[in-house]
């Protein structure tokens, strides 16, 4: 087993060697511009892009023409929200989203608010799920968009997307879904789920960084977007710019592999995750699961370890790459807004650790992580005044803390 | 790292910070003949908070109460090369030093 162990696969994933093999020729001998219509270099590149578009569309049950290439899911989210608002502004000026969305959606929504758009940020329940009834109640005559993520990047909770899609359709509102963490991990069907716009990216599914897509529905309804980037009119005019053919080929191959291995891989991820969870819970008390126990991504485990602070845990786990919702790991000094939205106290929000399993993790690595997590938490609890007070029987909630 | 029995007369205890802020420091001193003969800490917080409190205990040992009271957070920042976002950790350590000394003095009254 090699250290450091990588268990942060929600942040990014390594490129699958099969993906890299598919990409390499397109950097050198097959370097053509897919928009060059008048020679074989261009035709070769265009065919590679078409093939990739088919592979990507197949994974999400879309038509290849509905795939718009972008630089990644952040750009896709920006294009979906800003492009739609610009196009449909006369119809309405209200959008609905949820408080646990990725920053790419939340910050875009905030910018739109500055431009006079009204945004409703719906709360989530204690497991992180958006309630479709809340959406239904929030819809007004002016609502032009619902944007709800498929699966949360921190806590892995999977939203009832098909239900939201049906609701959106019945109320005549366009539905955007940020599916960055869901695509390639859980089955996605834009038809069955009633999704009109969907963001996802290559590097979360063992493809390259710098490539993503926005699914844009072409019928029932035909969704129109104002482009954010003008130029040569690529991608049905919605996203100009020369297509990065090697990245697109890699993205396509990554989708093809995900489609082939998903049933087996998701089972293996669940087994590894449960092994990790049980291994830790058997040896430590006062460990709390964040997110829904079952409606969650197969590869996500998010735990709060009472009485210890997340960044100190990460420091103790130097040879393991995981991430934390602790304030100290962010620039803002605020603990994770996602964990806070679950109604978890900020002390436990500061204590959250996200484990993101991936295709290349092994049982041996999981066992090593269990051992190191248990050692680190025990050591930090020995060092924690809160743990000492709790063991003395003091209720920490009744303590009068000295604040600045 | 560790604890002294806080009821002991020669022990002063300072607890500062709050769990929801992500930092709680407990600093304890043992005083004999007006001098700090030993100091211990327990800290809930990030690496910089733990390091600041650990350094504070090291620096307090052997000092008189008046000398220890003069330890400044800026000295801790300098010694540990703390970045700007971690300066509050050193402030908390200075507060903890003062709180422990104050607790000891109060016991003596």
C-alpha cells in the first residue's frame, strides 16, 4: 500500500489509465480543430467529438445534440442560471434553489439577485434533503427556474430528483440539476427524472480536469439559453470557443467506463464505505453521521467526531487525504454551511470529516484509514478540554463560555 | 499537555473560547513561591490553537506571575510564524494565560 492514501474523491479523481490512453493521440498526431470542415484533420477531430458526445449522452439517457461542452461544472452552473435568466427574464424573475447547493450555484444566484432577480433559498431537512412540497409552495407565476442538486458534495445526500422533475413539469417551470457528484456514481436518466438542464464534469468521474458539460433539453420543452461566451458559434451558439478535443475524448471515455462498471462499482463503494463506517464506529463513541443514512452517494461518508476540531484531525491524518467542514480549512473562518444547514450545532460542524471513496481505493487502504482515524481522534480527545468536561459529567450546553 | 486537579490551591485554571467558535483552550499553572513551576494545557481547536497553547505553557514555566502576564500574543505569532487568519489563536492563548493567573490570584485572596 502506498502512502499518502487518497480518499478525497469528491474533490477530484485521478484519470483512469484507459481514459488517458484514449486521449493521448489527440494531443499529437490527431490534433485537428473539430470546427475545420475542409480537411481530414478537422474531420478526424469532429468524429472524435461526436463519438464522445454519444458516450456522454448515453450515460445520462440524453440525445447527443443536447450536450453542450463547457470548461467544467462551475461554468455549466453559471451558464444554466445566467443564460436562462437572460433568455426568460420577460417571462419572470424568480428562481428557486436550496441552501446546500454548491457555491457555483449559490454565488451565481447571489449575483443574479444583485441584478434584481428574486431568489428563494429552500431549507433542507436534518438529512440534507430538499422537500418537493416546499418547492411547490415556493413557485409563483414569476418562477422561471428551479435549481436543485442531485447529490451533495459534502454529505452525499441524494435529493428526490424525479419527484422534483415531475413537479417542475406540472407547474411549467424549467428544472436545472447540478449533478456533478451524481453522474457516473448513480444512475441518471434526464428523461425519467424530468431534468431540463444538467451540469456535470469530467474530473469527478476519472476523466480530465477542464472539461464539463451542460445538458440542455431540446424538446418538451425546448430550453433556450443566452450564451455567456460569444464567438464562433460553437455548441449550438450557447458556448463558443474551440473544442478541447483531447479533453472531450477523455470525458467521453470516462463516461463509457462509468456506464459499464457502475453496477459493480457502486456495490463495491458501498461495501468499502460501510466497512469504513463500522470500523470507526466500533472503536469510537460520539461519532455522528452527517447526511442521509441510505439516500446517499455510494462513495460518501461524512462523520462528525465530537470534542475535536476538524483541521486538527486533518493535521493528525497527514498521510491520508480527506477534507473537513471545519472553519479552519476555509478562508472564511465559518464552518461548513452545508453541515450547519442540517441543524447540527457549530461545534459538531467544526468536527466534520468527509471521506470520499473512489475506484482505486482498496480494503487495505480502508483498514489503514480506520486505524489512523481511531488513533488520531483518541489522541486529540485526550488533548481536548471539552472531552474532559464531558467525561466529568458537565453538560457543555449549559457552560457559560467566555467569548471575545 | 494534560491537567492538574483544579481545586488545588496552588493551581490556577483559565478556560477561554467557545466550542461553536471552533476553539476552546484550558491552561493551568502550578505556582510555588510566586513562581510558575509547571503548566499544562488542553485545547479543542486547529493546529495553530494547539501549538499556541503548548508554546504558552512552555514559556510560562519558571516565570513569576508578573513576568508570565507580560507574554504577548504577538510574540507567539512571531515564534510560530502564524499567518494572519490564525492570529486569533495567539490572542486566545494570551487570554488563557491571563485567565489562569487571575484564577490563581483569586484563590489566594
